[in-house]
């Protein structure tokens, strides 16, 4: 028994040793990064560590709200976080972000001007864009026909084939946009109207989903649903029948941007990391890995993609002009969202 | 009689299908040429290659194994001594204390996780430390200990009370008695407890999630965070490797035990023969 025990321990120790061999030697301190899951080409982390000697402690989250609750819970010290637009404005409102020193981030000049001075950070003090993209309808025209409007998601003839976002913000945004209102509406009658629409839609849905949408659309189990443009490209590679459209009523354009938290212990390292990730070569590698669009203006010309991919990743200006980005909603509206979402799903 | 036998066979086969079908699907799709979890599109080893280049998955695997090994070893030591302590207590003390020991086992993980996190955050604010590998390790040790105690106690009850006195009569100090007589007798219970504690630690998501802080992340946390972008087949690949390692270890352990058993029988037969 003693021997079997030592065999087990030896094996486990070996695995520990083995899994540790990727680590590189670093001497210039650390930077704690908190990003979305599956949202970086991890070779870039290694490259950054080798070039700067800064050790990266990299952690991941699955939604803006989850990240927010971890920050609020306390006891943690992240330096760089990469939330979406509306969460950034919320963090700014609550004084949780540190103004950036752009002298340390020369690559900021490479960021596309159309992504600067956004509603969530109008004076460009707190954030540097990381990736951006749009939400659109992904559909199989052989089943649901051609689609150019959100109405297809509420059409009874598609009953049983429709998927919908499994989070209140995106679901409500679609309903509001279809009704012709702003997706940042705080007007109670507009919100109630949108809620009624979602309630009517529920019986004809196949389900509320997040990442299950990949498998359902690829395998043909469902035929239509809203999701991110970058993820459409992944699905299209599997099921070439699938098409993508940004509805004529307009849609959401999102920006995920890098910020430094208030009182970050490693602010200089954090800015070095942000600068590194904004570089043309790095941002392009990242964009190729993730499939979302890089904010770096040099990448658009350099990136090696076919015309079809380009048309999805870089929508034309007229389409973009119809799109809105989320802003932080007042607490009252957020409470309404929570309440109506619980009612809708129960 | 034969009819009953085939019925039992079918039942056993169904049980195994139920238990192992998900793992087989997982293994098969770790060799799938695309990211799909439903469509088979050709054989590839790319995910295994990418797995070893993914520094995030590798470092979270390392964290998971490191914390599980250290926590289960420490819990085995603490748990064994606690169990010996319980064993020597009077019954009217022992029963309520063992009941308290069982509470963390049946308590919901989320409650353990949140309360540990509150404790660490407030203690950290007082003493100036932050959530990190240390707090993660302490949390794991604390939920591992009850499992060790639970698997060591029955072995202690089986122990002959006279053994302890005999050892001391023959000149053992208290410590020698524990070390040379008690521990070897209850070793199978300790090993069992250690293995259960280890698997509990590897499995855990909720408690780790609340106590890991900003610098470390376990494998289960990494997998959870992938759900917006879809879980990568690299996870299938690493799960396959972990499954294979566990399987090989189990085979080794069983073969060794069978061999030892055979050797013992042989020895007994030889002894009988010489008598």
C-alpha cells in the first residue's frame, strides 16, 4: 500500500512539473489581467512576458456582470480589466477606474478615430479599445428564407426554429430596436411594450441560449438566432448555408476596451500591457485568433482575409450609422430589467 | 436461471453505457477536426498540440494539481490526527463533534464558498493580505478534512484496543505507538481519505471561485469562463489526458494489489506445506 501510494504521488508530482514547463523567467514584477474567457491568443501573453520581463497573472470571466460582482466583492487586485462599453461607463460613474497615462501607451495613436470619444468614455481618459463588433441575425435561408429585419425573430412561421439571447440586456435591446426605440431607452411605456413583445415571442422560441447557439445552428437543429458577427464566421466555417445580416432597424455595436482599476498596484506594467496589445502585429494576431474586429486602423489593410470575411468583420459606414452602442442604464431601469427577466423566464 | 443471468447482463451493460457514454463522446470529439461539438468532420491531433501552447490552460491545470495535491496531503495529516483524537474521546463528546464534522460535507458549496470568502476578505483587510493561492489552499484544506476523518474513523473502530496497550507495555512511547502501530493499521483508511480529498479538490468550482483572488485560476474556473465564446475542444483534449492518467493509475494500483495478494497466498501455501 505504501508503494502504491508513492507511485501515485510521484505520478502527480511529474504532472505538476510537466505542466509547469511552459513558464518563463520574469523579473520586472507582475501585472494582473482579468479578461473574457477565450478572448486572447495566449501566445501573446508569452511574447509579452519574454519581451518585458513582466509576469502576467491572467484570469478570465464569462460576463460583464460577473466581473463587476467579483470587483465589488473585494479582496482582489486586478490591474487591467477588459469590460464592454456599458460596463465601462458604469465603472467610471462609480469611480472605480484610474485615468490612463497615454505617454506610456504610444500605440493609442493607431486606434481608429471612429472608436475614440465613444459615449462610454467621451474624453478618452480611461479606456483603450481591445476588440469591437456587431450583433446581427444568423440564419439558414433554406429554412427561414431571406431575412433583413428583426421581425423574423418574432414571426410565427419560424416557430420552433428561433433562438434568443439568454441575457436581459441583449434580448431587450432587440425588442426595443424592432419597435423602433433606442436600445438604451429608460421610458417605462417603451420598456413595457418591449417586454410584452418578448412575452409573445417566448412560446415560438426553441430556447434562450448563449454558446449553445454554435452547435444548434451548425447542426441545423435551429435555423435563426442573434449573435456576434465574429462568432458567425466560426459557424459559417461549419455550416456554409448560414447567412448573416445586420437588420435594417439597426443593431448593437459593442466595444470591449482595456482599463486600469483605481489604485492598481502595477499601473506602469498595466499600461505596458495595454500598449503591447494595441500594437499592429499583436492586435492582428489577436483578431485572427478571436475572429472579432481589431480597433487598430493598420490591421484593416494588413489582415489576410477574404472578401466575404471582410464584409462581416468590417461593415460599411451606412450600416454602422444605424447601430447603437449600449450605455449604462440608471439603477431604476436595471431593476426593471432584472424583474422583467425573472418574470419572463419563469 | 440463464434468463435471469442475461437480464442482469443487459442491466449491467446499460449501467456502463450510462456512466461512460459521456466520457466516450468527450474523448471522440477531442480528435474532431473542427470546433463543433455535434458534427464529426475528420481526425486531427491539433487540439492536443494547441493545448500545450495555451499558457492559460496549462497554468490553470498546474494550479489545480498543485492545490489539490498539497491540500489533500495536509488534510490527510490533520484529518488523521483529528480522527485519532475523536476516537479517544468519551462518547457523549464524540457524537456531537462528529456531527459538526459532517456539516461541511452536506452543506451547499456556495454557502461554504461565500462564507470563506467573507472571512478571508475581512481578515485580509485587517491583516493586510489579499485573496490568492494561500486562501485557495486554506479553503481546500478546510473542505477536505471532513472527508479524511470520515474515511479514517471506521478503520479506527475496527482496531483492537489491546494493540495500543500491548505496544506501550512493550516499551513504545505514545508517539511511537501512534507512528509504528496505529498509523500502519489505519493506512488504507488514510489513503482512501486522501484520494477522496484529492478528487474533491480537483472537482471543486464554487469554493475556488470565491476564494482564488486575482492571481490564480483553477481549471474548472477557466472552463466556466469560456461559455460566451463556446468551450474549446482543447478542454476535451485535456479532460481526455486526465482521464487516461487516472485510468492508468487505477490499472497499476489494481495489478500491484492482485500481485501482492497472489504472493501472499503462495507464501501461506508454502508455510502450510513445511508444517
